[in-house]
C-alpha cells in the first residue's frame, strides 16, 4: 500500500479523533474524565472502528481502469493498472454506503511508451506534482434492480469535480462486482489542451 | 580578438575582396527613402528584439542583437539586375562579353509598390538577389572552373544554369558573382531539372566552400578564422568547434565536405551538426523558425526580423561577452562600418515585407502521388501509431517544441512558448552546442516530404525508409546522408516511432507520407 493511499484509510480515524478531542474538552470543562466515560469512549471506538475496518478493506482490483479516447478518428485504448478501492456498499443502506478509489497515473499505458511518458508530464497528469487520481462517493440513489447512480467527486491534477456515475452491482454470496462507465471532458481537469485531432471526451470504464 | 587583429590575420585575397563592394556599388544608398505604404512595420525596435528569440540552451549566452539605433543607421540595400550563371560548357556564345557591356540597372523602386501583388513580385526579385559580392562562399573563378561542378556534384538546370548564384552587374564591366541570395540555399533543382523555389534546397554549399578554400590555397589560419566566425561557440560544453579548429586545415575541410546537399552550415549553426535546409513552402503556418525554434513566428514582423537577422546581422550579436567575428562592444558601436559580408548594410523594412510576403505566397507543386488503397491504410497506421499527436493534420505539425535529451525545460517556458514536454531522443548537438541552439527541436511539418530530403534536423537520413529502419539505432550504422567527417559509422538515434511495424505496414505508412 503506498503512503498516499493511507489518506483514505485513515480518514475515518481523523474524524473520530476530532470527536474524541471534543469529548475531552467537554470533560475538561466538566471537571475530569471519569473512568466510566473513558470506558464508554473506548467501547465506542471499538464498535465504530472494528466493523468498519472489517467491511471496508481496501484492495487492488484485478481489472485495470480502462479508458478510450478518439485520436484522429482512431480509438486509443488505455489502462491505468495501479489502483485501489475501498468499498462499503449496502444496497439497502445507500446513505451509509461509500466507495472510494485511488489510482496512480504513473501506471498509465497506451501502447506507445513515449506517449505514456508524455502523459506523465506537466501538460497531462503532471505526476511530479499530482501523484494520484481519486474518486470519492458523495451519495447514491437506486435506479432499478442492481443499478445505481452515484455522485462522486473525481480529482485529477488537483481539480475536483462532481460527476454522476451510473453503475451496476452483481452480488454472488458475499462477493460484490461493480461496473461503472462514465465520460469526462479532459479539458475540465487540464489534461492537455484543445486539439484538432484528440477529442475532449474520454470514456472511462471501471470494474471491480 | 580585436577587429584589427583579425583583419590583419586574414589572407590578402579575402582582405582585398572586402573592398570590392565599395568599388562596385560606391557606398549603398545612404538616405532612407521613406515609404508611402504606412502599413510597413518597423521591425527592429529594442522592445521587440528583447524577447523575440528564445534564449540559448545555455541562457547566459543568449544572443544580444544590435540596437535599434545601430540597425537603422545601416544603409539600405540597393537591388541591381542580376543574370544567370551557366556551367562553362553551357554558357551561350558571347554571354560573358555581353555581360560586361551591360550597365547597372536598379530594378526595385519601393515607391512603386502598392498592392499585395506588387510586394510579392518584388519579394521574388529579392529572393533571388545576392546580398554579397565579396566572395562570402564562392567567387567568379570557381564558377568558371569546370572542376568546381564535378567536385561538388552541382545540380544544374537542363539549360546548364547553376541556379544558386547570380551575376550582379554593378556598372559597365563590373560583373560580380553574387552569393547569399535566398535562392542559394532555398531552391531545389528537381529530378526533372525544373526549379522549385523555396523547397528544401539542394545546393552543395559546404562542399562548394571547401572547394573554394582549397583551390584558393587558403592558409590554415585563414580557414580556422573563417570557420570560427561561422560556427564557434566557445561557451558550449566541450567546445566541439574549438576542437575542430585545433584539428587543423584538412580536418576542417573534411568537415565542410561531409555536409550533404539539403543541409547547410549557416552561420551560428555548425558543420559538425549541420541543419537541414528547411522547406519554405508552408512556412507561413509555422510558429517557430529554425530547427531549434530560435525565432518566434507570431506575425509577419517576426518573419521580417528573422530574415534580417539571418542575412547576416547575427554576426554582430553578442553571446555573453563573445562576438563571433571578434568585435568588442566599443568597436561595434564606434560608428565605423564593419566590413563583413551581410553586416554593413541591411534590407529596408519594405524589402523585408516584400520578401516575407513572397515566401508566404509560395505554394507546393502538384503532388504526383495520389491517394491509393495502400496510402489509405497508411493513414490509419499514422493515426494508430500516434504520429498525429505531434504531426497533427492539416499542418502535420502541432507547432510545438520538444526538449532534447539533457535539456531541462525551465518552468517559465511552459507559459511563454508551445512546449511538448518530451524528448524524441535525436542528436542533441545542434540545439545544445551552437549559437542558435535553444535546447529544443521543433516538430517539423510533414507536408511536401515527397519533394524533399534528406530528413531529420541534421539531414542524417536520405530516405523515409531509413527513418523506420531500426538498424539505424545501432552504432555500426552508416548514416545515409549526413555522417560526421571523423567517423565511419554512427547510430542515428531517436524518433523511434513506427519502427516496430511490419514491412507491409511500413510501406503503407510511407505511401501515405508521400501523399502529403
């Protein structure tokens, strides 16, 4: 797991710590922390965190992120293979569900090495400065059986934008399989510039 | 070196030659006739010259041009009628004598230029007009010597005309060989003998210069001096030109002879890393001029600046404290004229405007290669292989600059220039070790590949096939066009695109390239 990825895993801790601090403050105001409330906090932490850790492990999906873009009338297929997701998704509890993903743009592959290198550069992903792409769910709504629409915040090159991603879920036992497809305008994220031959639209397929 | 000092070191023949223009023309027209056409821009302003050129790859040594005041104090060029130069075996009976009976005729009257067409026509005249009669490259005795043509494999027209130089008649009996017209380096004699103005020239200029130096019996010192004026860049890492000079007369002459047709060691570039002579047809749409993109080309003024600078005021540039012809700043600004080819006079702004209009008007000849099934499949390969990203239709260039290996793009350049931030890995010599080097190579347009060559910035490959031949990446490769004088083999590195295609696909790709 790379360090960057820790952000996501640690995020729940972050908010919990804030909550703890507030409690301490509260106790400070009220005198001192008694044993019972300490126990309460620990129990809370236990019950809050442990199930979360169990259900929301991050993992590296087998399938790379795929994208397609038209260049001079030809569709170029590309992959981003190094990525991780953390899923806590229950179709019955959409409001509590979350999906987060983080990808390493350095792992981009388009079949031409020099092109990949160029995509790393500052005109595209500028990986020296922006080492990850992230996708974080904001909300979900159902769109029929096993079909959903998620509102996500997509961050590329430091630019954050909300996008809507329709996706499907197929569940066998405990195994969940997600598949989503969406289109972005690369110019929204400062990926390259307007071009006569390279389309602005990039189609992205994510499966895990 | 002080100007007096280097003047004193020059061989007498060259020294004598320097007086010729005075004898020939008197001093050029001194009073600038003011031009009626108010649209003619004043191009050499201190403000505009400040950041028109890109910095040198070694920015401390970026060119500092002469001042606006200096520039506009130079007399304007007078344009005399010129006459064609024939191979001695083809010269019409009595031509030489006839030439000597002609009077000087001034053929360009700027006050008569009114319409766009007038300018274009005047521009063509200027394109063919030599700015030098000092013998800057070759002189009368060379072109009247049959050996000159065999030694240089000089292309000729079917009439036996050598189209790269002209006779200038500056008065009755004053017939001088004119050098350094644009036509000298930017005209191509096609396979069928026709002339294509503006195309990648095929004048074997450096071979011709070697012939001249050799047959004139120029001394080692003289050859070192002139080569130093043209190419020295002592501030470049490893000082390759200093080493060449130190290697002596024979090595220097060999280096000149190694430069093939279709490339030319223009001043400020190199015979060690010679620039391909560019195709001027279509130059209007290019955003950068020179292989390294030294001159920005944002409008016609920039083109005019480029022409003026390169004909040949860049000899007066300072690169740090270094001046190529050994001037000091005091000497430069002393008010005394400097008698070096191309530096004692200038084109008027109207002349530059006409020249620029003319080269903008150049159009390509009709392409005999029609689209075919093969070329159509090549077109798809061109897209699949990602060629389109850099060689983007319709110009077949994205008009960007690619940094060469070892050049770190300064952050500020991303905002100022059009940078495609990846090296294609070709030879860095020209752009890292010459006075014109910027650290970049521009992405060239692929239009008109069918009527030109050799290819790449250093003209190292004779054929398109060679570009996609992976054998060229190995050290035992013999470059098919430019090969440095001091090696037997050399890898032609970089631009490794389309190399992994199978033979059939390569054929298709090339068939497509030839239709552009």
